[in-house]
């Protein structure tokens, strides 16, 4: 059996595997910029298209309010009670509602309660300015507690009413814009999840799903990516002369720090002897992709029954997130349990210390490992 251990950064010269790309659409990615741009006043509010419904049981008040609103450039509808207002609103929700607080039949608070509990968001979210003849703090609190967005005390001052209407229409327009952005972001998120799932299935097809059945050998594996798609991969290959080639790849792809770390220190292969001894075989060749024609060295190791070798990526070194220090091959060597009854048990005990599957925090790097034990 021949054992080769090497860390591989991603490179155009690497023929084994290419990076998996996610289709990120520029137009949807642009919606990630959460901001309200400096549109004109007409774009930020409904402007001349705003339709305001005035609900007041007093005919004189309805007429005066309608004249004020139309003079300010708004479209205006009027009605005399809460029941008629609900019928109009459900037929075609207006841009804003001017609602009298004191009315016979359904008063302003009761109308508001029905509006705010409506299942149609276009109805439930209509901006409402309450009209009240009482200027006390108690009446103001009553209006706001009923669900009003603002209130105006009678007699109505034209400038005050117009300013508060414009404010509520701008807020309505901004809310609609945020809702549209949320919808676009949700569509973008769903597309991204579909792309990640497709990439995950593609990568899974490259990674063996179960260990090979080799007479006289046990093989245990572990693969835990940070997200659905990882940069690590492993496998095995039966060669023409009958030997089995085990290999593992760690593609750099987590920023400059990870790339430098992989370049400076390739994880060595570890051998756990049945006798309790441990051996380390360091890689002396440069990472693939840095040198056009690298020279690889061969080290022959005799494995006896009970001996186990471990191939792994450097994700094991940094997987103990939040711990006092980063692991290294020396610490990992001390974690080897020579008395483990199987390759699966040996690898499992290492993972319990370095990358517990039920960790509260996500792993900082992909983890991949192979443990191979000779049994006969």
C-alpha cells in the first residue's frame, strides 16, 4: 500500500477539481444595499396620485376638509360614518384615511380596530390620521392606542394637516420600498440556496459516500464543510498494479490568512502504532499550484495489524473555535487513541475534541479526515 499526503491549494494548474461557482445575479445582489435614496418628493410620496378618504359625521367638516385637500393637490373621497368607510376601503384601499374619533355607530377607535386586524395588508397598513375635537393628552393617547399613526385637533390648521399628511405618505412610500426590497432579497436568498444545494449535490457526487470494502483494512472518513459547499475533498483509487491510493485535498479559499497558513505549513501524516508509538511523516513538497513541476518524495512505511494512519486537512487545527489556542500537529498527535478498537473509534475520539458535531458555534474551516487501519 502506498500512502501519499499533500495539501492542495486551488489553482488553474490543478486538474483534479475546479472551484464550484455560485450564480450570483448582479441585479439582485444590488438589493443588498439597504438605503433610501434621495428621490424627489413626488417619488417618495404618492403626490398627486394620493387618494385620501375623509370620514366625518359632520357635513360641514367633510366639505371643508375636502376643499383643503383638493386645493393641496390630493384626490379626495368623503363619507359620513364608519360602516360606509369600511365598505369603501375594502372595495379600494385609499392612500390615507382622515378619521373622526367621535361618530355615531362605529366610532373612530372601532373602525381602526377592524382595519388593523384585517388580513389584507393593503387594508391593515393604511396610514390613519385621527381627527378629534378634544385637545387633551388623554384624547391624544386614546387616538394612538386605537392604532392611529397621527392625530389632528379640530379646528384644523391647513399647514399642520398638510404637513402631517405628507409625512404619513412619505412613510408609506418608504415602507413600500422596503417591502419591495425585502421581496427581492427573499427571491435572491431562495436562488442562492438553490445554487448552494446544486453545488452541494455536485460535490457530494465527487466525495465517496461510504468507505471501500478492503480485506484486512478498515477505513473511516469525516467531511464537515463550513457551509453547504466546502473546499476540502478526499477519496481513494485502485491502481493498475493492485495498490490503493488514498488522497486528500485542501483547497485554499477562506481568505489571504488561510492561504498563507496552508502555504507555510502542510499537515503531516500521522501513524498510530498498535504498540502505543506515534510517527509523523511531514510533507517536504510545496503546495500544488505554486511550482509548475514539483518534485514529490516517496516514503515507504510498513504497517502491521493494529496500526492506523491519519490523513486530514488543517481544518482540524482551527476547529476548536473559542478555545485558548490553535491546535497543531503535535497536539493532534497526543489525541491519538492507540487503544481505540477500530479506525472509526479512533477518528471519532479526535473529532470529539476538535470538531464536535453539536458545537454551539459554526466551524471556522472545512474539516476532512481519513483514518485507515490494518486489521490483518
